[in-house]
C-alpha cells in the first residue's frame, strides 16, 4: 500500500494510540493518595519490563538482549524514569489535562535543545512557536504555581527531560527495533525508579512511605503497563504506514481526551486562562509542524507521547 493511500489508516491507529495513552494517564491519576507516586511508577515499569521482555524472547530469542552501546540505553532509561516520575507527580497533584498540555510543548523544547547541543539552525517559525508555547505554559501553570508552589513546575521538568529522551532515541534508533527500544527503556528505568521509591520510603516524608501493595494498585499498574505498550505500538505502526508529518496533528487529541476524562472522572474544571494557555500550546505545536512540513524537514521529534 502506498504511504499516501495509508494516511487515513495511519491516522486511525495514531488516534487510537493517543486515546489509550490518555486513558492510561487517568488510571495512573486514580492511584493518587492510594499508593506513593514513586512506588507506582516503579511498579508500572517493572511490570512493563517483564511483559516486554517475555514478548521479546518469544519473538526474537536471547539474541535480542545483545544490544550495542548499553550506556546509551541506560541514558534512555534514566531520561524516561525522570520524565515519568515528574509527570506522574504532576497528574497526582494537578488537573491531568494541564499536565498533558504542557508536555505538548516538548517539540519546541526539543528543537531548542537540538540547536544548543547539536548546532542545528532554528528557522524563524521555531522562535515564533517558542514564544507562543512559552506564553501558553505560563498561562497553564499560573493557577497551579499560586496554589502548589514550585512543585507545579514538575510538568515542565518532565517536558525538558522527555525532550532529552527523544534526542537519545534519535541517536540510538538503529541499535534495535521498536520492541527492543521499549524494553530497554523500561528495563533501565525500573531499577532507577525502584531506587527513588526506596529513598522516598526511608525519608521523613510520610506521603512517600511505601505501605503494603493494594491489589487494586497492582491491577491498575498492570493495566497501564499493557495499555501503554499497546498505545506506543499503535503510534509506531502509524509511522510505518504514513509519514510522521501526517500523524503529528493526531497527537493533540490526547489533550482533549485528558480534558474530558479529568472533568468526568476527577471533577477538574479548567479555568479560562488555563484553556487559553492550552490553546496557545496546541497552536504553537501545529505552527512548528506546518513550518517543518513546508520546509521538507523530518518531524519525528514532534510526535509527543506521555511518559507513562
């Protein structure tokens, strides 16, 4: 099938993936106050690594575990762990849609980091999108900073770390296939998150103390591990059927689904300024995408996926 003819199919796959990711984020948020965020993330990645490892052995055998440049895979795992911890803390303490919206400023951050570290030249559209996205982030964070203090900046931290993860993905894209890439990221993220969970447990912060594992938390973490793998696979499949430029706009449906789920499940009513900020971030992302496609540049870095 010609890629152009497969665009509708690719869009459906991507849309399904992003809807599933938003639902997974809602499941994660439902564990707020039930078990510590650090422990939740550690358990989710442990279950994901086990499941992906079993699938990898079944499909490719033991040879799949011989991966070049293991230190680069460790760096990917560390970045994914950091982005996930910051993001899960974010959705535990603030409206889910707002945390997700800030994450979608990631392509602008990635472009800036690429310019700083890799010497890539930034077109004017990127600077314009950066200003608009920055205004959007400020509007979204405004009420949360007033209420939560500096912890409200966690989604922004997640965005920056996730941008580093995306750049590392670019550097290691030829080292392994998509399944192997997901496995190694989860496998390295697991011990890092376990270490953070243990540090939280022995700290003097009562909210970070890890008590007995509730069966409902185990079930929900397993659901997220499975659905996240399915969602990322669907989005990857979409990129194999059509160009990344064709499916980037589909990602913004995740913000809409997060907004609806936040309202229906958690009673999170976004104020007008937060909605305006979210709109600015979406417009900035689409502006950057449009400029990149017109210039004939690859837009793989503009595909945003939440680190859950």
